[in-house]
């Protein structure tokens, strides 16, 4: 092992706290931390606590100590349960952390966490620096999302001078009581040719934001280490608790389109006669079925997103799409108002937890785009929240795309007249689910606002890796065929020739 | 392959429905099914739909058909996502189905499901009939739990005469369009020496209850098969929807203890001085730590349950226990009032989803016993619900025990005076979480009711595989040492000598 690099030199000055001093200070600190846990439970934000570092047994000891100092019943410990899930390993690295985010009012504890997973992946798969930097970018964006969502993010890197680290690993190897704390993996990482240390420094530098800074803690003396971390936690949570709860104000919809709306470019007169429709439907469904089976075999997953105003024809289009997909690998997920658990977390949480495994298909009837559609138009969130959502959504979708997931997003465009016609026709259907509610007509008052919001959405989230397809949907047959054709094209492009 | 056995002979009579008749009947059926889905969403029960059988491609076709007939957005399809999860395979077979139960108002669809998993396990692990029968008993009890909780359970077994099955498998093998529908596994099962068919018949016989009967459906003609299943679904859901919602009445607590209460046998004068406590604590924690590490290595999981009245000392006892357990393998879960998602499902759902993986520890601060304690005493559920809970709980715990999970259940017994003393002392602590609420004193009015409920609970759920330990907890030191000693004993008994 080489000498420690510059970034960590400041954590090698020999800090110590003596035993009496320690005992005295933690007595006070414990009361403070416990009371903070109690106060936190009443508040609308959560705390994410990350303990990482080259000193793995030190990190385990910190965790043990925090469980002892604080009320373990209200610490969500994601150590025992976060690593080595086969389920996790099949999804984007960050999915496993997104799904384990604490709800408002709680503290989530992570050992190693996303920095360790990223480092480990880079080492195991021997990534070049460009790939590693992309992964670090995702990490930084993940932390930014949390902070923007009012989560307190606290990150500690426990550092040991290399000579001390080596000595402790040797000791641990011999001692049956402590050797559990070093995983086999640690030996490999730190006995590596020094590359791990370069990657660690790079990670700390690239993910050291103002909102979620790294606390690099000298770990040689455990009194100093535990006290430093405990105090930093108490300080950060204390400061946050002292801030008054955010008052989010509903704001009337504002927005305009400079120049032409993207939606106006959709030719709503497009139509398809029944015969052409019938023959194309059968052909495209058969073709899509072949491709979808091949995608399943190849481990390529698909996410289909359907958005559009009420009565735009999402349900019917989804039905034709789903009929072509292998039903044993397909799930349809309708998105409505968030439930209690969802409201207590970041709005993307309920989508991160539904990222498909390789080879599976997920069809969303409405989606995360609700953030920039209904939530924006109806003034359910502060303007800053939907304004930053475009970037958050692009980042989410980039994560999926990087993980070999095909994204197809459909906006079904209909005219205001056509919607009215369909509402009126619904009164005559034998299907109760189509019986109208007063809401349906009330929503029509916001027609123009939804059109502007949809324009902004398409303009800002149609990326090369997750493009929007705008469908002329006044004619249902036309829209349905376009959906199938788009799906076929996307799969064919990805898979090449499939028979 | 041999001739079909007697049970299935009735499904080999050559039922057919012609094409025109089919088209005509499904038009009506679809309207009925869609409207039922719509009505169901307003109701407080769910539907569990199981499609299983020797005709696997037929089962996939039924699933596809149901997605086409009904509103796919409100079908929870647990095909794509329920099999082959590594996470699942480490837990009791039924855990994967418990965690995927639909909430009230929804239909959950399972392909193969728990009968297939049970059959597969028996074949793969070459179980003898006694072991198989235990598994079938768990399956039957699982279904009974669902039905008792007002879930509509519909089970279809799709049957093909063996000659037809063989022919179709041969065909499928050659046809690239359908061979996906037979998994490799199917070839193995059905080309087996006929043992599979004996086990299937045994399963159908053993799990054919009045509440959750098997519908054995002749699968040779797909019109007949799909129509039969569609109609059976519409009939069952329609009948259930026609029943008025259950009116559960709160009932004032009633109960008495014949003879002596088990709790009175606890000698509340038991106590431990500080010096003895300090030395035993250190010794037992060290010993437990060793054992827990060994259990982790051996893949033995532990579930610790703490129950007792307020201020009985659960929190302090848990803290001493957790300090001894390897924190990277331990989670503490406090149980309070159920949240929205939990209220929409069977009360055991939130515990089945928290069953530990091999080698992990879960500590419950309050637990599923809330059903027979607070929910009974406060009249939150109908008497029939808590009365059958004892059996349900014993069954749940038997599942855990069968899966190599150690269960330790602690009831911390204190006197009424001691509780009052502790409440009064809390006013002086610097910990806000101990500040009293008026509820605390109100709950004291029910002291005797809780004592009776606790007696009944211990009497009816202290099994050989999941015994209760009654702790004299007026002296906290005494109770804490007993907890640690019990944990050490249980682990030692299981693991033998560990150093």
C-alpha cells in the first residue's frame, strides 16, 4: 500500500479523545440525539445517514454505537438487508437505495451504501474512468434529488492511515471475534494494487456537494471517531429541526408557449380505416410478440409510458399493446394519487421500486410525468418542485437506459371537441367504469393549461435515450397502430434482426 | 405417461364450445367482468385468482385472455414477478405469496402459485409424503386465512388428458411461437416417472376446501376452457358483491380466567443487584455475540418478539439484546397502528413481509400479538377475528420454525403499582419521548382486561417451536438478564457447542 493521498491527509493528524472526556460528552449527546429522534417524528422530512470508509470494522462499530445511543426502534437499518440481493443486482445500482429510503420522520442508516456499490462495481467490472465518472454523476444526482426533497443527507468517510489499516486487517484476520467485520471483499479491495484508493479519492471529490458534503473522519481513535460523528449528526439534525416547516403554497397555473406548440404539429386528421387497421393490428401484434420474446431472452426490459388527457384512449391502446406482449413477463401499472407511504417519500420512489428486471415489461398508465402535468396544473406543489422535475426525470430515465431498459413514452393528443364527444358517448356504454363524474367536466376548464404543461414536458424530456412519441389520437385506430409500430421499431433497433 | 387418475377423469369428457357461441357469450361476459372490477374497487375485500394445471400453455392463454377481457390496469399480475426471486427462495415458500396479496378492492392473479411452488419443492428436494403433507397443510391453512379475512379465493386447475398433454408438448417443442410457454421445468416434471401426477392428485384432494375449492377445468378446447373460467369468476365475484359489506361491531371486552392466571405465576419480587447484573451482562452479551455470529454463518435466523404493557421495559431490554447482536445482521421493527397499505390487507401481511433471511435477526417491539391484545381489548375487531387469530398465529410461527427460524417471545410482566411509579418517574427524565400522554393513564383503566388477554395469549400460543418466556420485570436488571440468557440458551440448543 502507498501513502495516503492528499485529500485524506487532514484525517491523519492523530486526533484523540480520552476516556473520561468521552463518557462525559456522550451522556449529554445521547439525550440530544434521542430528543431529536422524537421531534423528527412529527416533521415532514427524513434523514439519510451514510457510514462508509476504508475502516470497515470502524463503520460497523459506529453503527453499533448509534444503535446504542439512539432509539434503535426508529432507526431504519439498511445494512443487514441491503447487500447481495439477487433481486437488487438485476436493477440499476441506485434502485436498491431508492427503494430503501426512509419515510418522513425517520432516519435511514446505510453502511457503505451507494458509494461502496459504485466503487465495487467499478473494480469488479474493471470500468474505465469515463464509465466510472458517469456512475459518480448518477450518485451525485441521487443525493441532490434527496436534498432537494428536503432530506438531510449525512455522509461520513472513516479514514485510517494505510499502515494502520493494514495492521488492523492483519489483526482481524487472526482474531475470531473481529474477523467477521472485514468481509472477504475488503481484503480484495484494499490489497488491490492501489487502484481502489485512487477511485475512492475521485469519488469523494466528485460527490462532495455543498448540500451533501463528505465528513472525512479520522478513525484511528474510536472515542474521537464516534464522538465526532455523533456530534455532527446532532448538529445537522438540530439545525434542520430549528428551521420552520416549509410552507408550500399553491400557485395558480402560469405558463405560455413561445412560438408554436409541439402538440400543434400533430396532425389530428390522421385516420385509419377498419380494414387496414384489422390487418395491420394482427401483423404488428404478431411481430411485437416475436420481438418481445426475443427481448426477454436477451434480458432487455421495456418500460412503456402512456400520458394524455382523459378519454384520450390510453386504456384501449394499452390493451392492444399488452395483448402482444408475453403476459407472463408483463405488468400494467395504473398511477393515481399517491398513497400514504408514497406521500411520505420522494415522488420518484414509487417508480424506482417498480423498475423492471431484465427481460420484463412494465406498462404505466400515467406515470412520473404527473409531477409536471397534474401536480403542476392543479397547483399541488410549489413551482420550484415541478421546475426541477424535468432534470430529475431525465436523470431517472438515464439510469434506466444505462441499465439496458428500453423506454417508450406516448402522448396521446386529441382535440377538445373529440374529448367532449367521447365523454358524451360514455353515458351510453354498458361499462360502469366509464360513467362520468363531475370532475371530468371540471378538468376540461384547464384544457389550455394541460396543453402548455404537456408541451413543456415533451420539449424538456424528449431525450435520445427516452424519446416521446406524439400520437394523433382523434382516430383511435390510428393511435393504436402507431403505438404498436413504435414498439416494434424500438425493439427491432435494439435487437437487430429477429425471426 | 399413464392414464389420468380418477379425480381428473371428469375433466376428460370432451367438452367443446363452438366459435359463434363463444363470441356471443364473451361479449356479455366482458361487460359483466369489467363492471365487477369497477364495483369491487369500492369494497373492502380482495380477490385472489389462481390459474394452475398441467396445461401450462393453456394457463398462459387464460391469463392473456383475462387481461384482454378485463381492465388490465386493475389486475395485479404476479406471474412475471413471482418466480425465481433469489430473495424469495430464502424465505418460507408461502412468504412470496403473502407479500404479493392484493389490497382490498383489487384482483391478484397468480400463475401456478403456491400449489406449483409446493409441488416443485417436493419434486426437487425429493420429499417423502409426510413432509409433503405438512407443506400441503400449510397451503390449506394459508387459503383458509385468506377466506377468513373475506378474500375471494378462486382456484382453477387446467387439465389435459395425458395423451393430449404429451402431444402438445411435442408440438410446442417444435414451434418457435409456442415453445416459450413451456418452461424447461415442465418437461422435467411431466416427463417424470408419473410421480408428479400422484403428487398433483394428492394436492388437489388435500387443498380442496369448501371455502376455496378447486375448479378442475377440461382444457382441451380453448373456447370451453376460457368461457368456463370466465363464467366461474363472474359468478363468484358477483355473488360476493351481492352480499352486503360486513358490519363489524365493537364489542366490550369480555373474558375471565378459570383457575389461576399464568401471569400470576411470575414472581415479581425477583431482582438482581447492580454488581451481579454488570458482570452477567458483559458475559452474556459476549456469549450471545459469539453465538449470533455462528448462527449467521450457519444460516439460522432469529425472530425476537417483545410484548408487555406500557413501561414494562421493552425498550431497555431490546437495547441490551441488540447491543449483543451483530448489527450488520439485525433489524429492530417497532409495531404501531397499521398504515394504509397494511389496513387494506390481512393483518399478518406486514409480518410475512418482514420474515428474516437466513442468518439475520429481527427484533419486534410489539408484534402480530397486537391482534389478541390491543385489538381484542379495545374492541377494534369482531370477536371471531381475534378468536381465530391464535390458530393463525400458531400456523404463521410454524411456517417460520419449519424454515429454520428461531422464535423467542418475551412477555414482560410488571405490577400495576410499578407501572404507575415508572409513569411518574418519566416526568423527570430529560428524554422527550418519555413525556406522558393522557392515553397512558387512560390505558391503565383496562389493566385487568390486558392481563386476561395476555394470559389467553400465552396459554394458546406457547408452542414447542415458539415458546413464550414470561419475565418478572418489576426489576429491570432481572428482566434484561433473563432475555439475554434465554437467547443464549435457544441459540446454544440449536447450534450445539460454539466457541
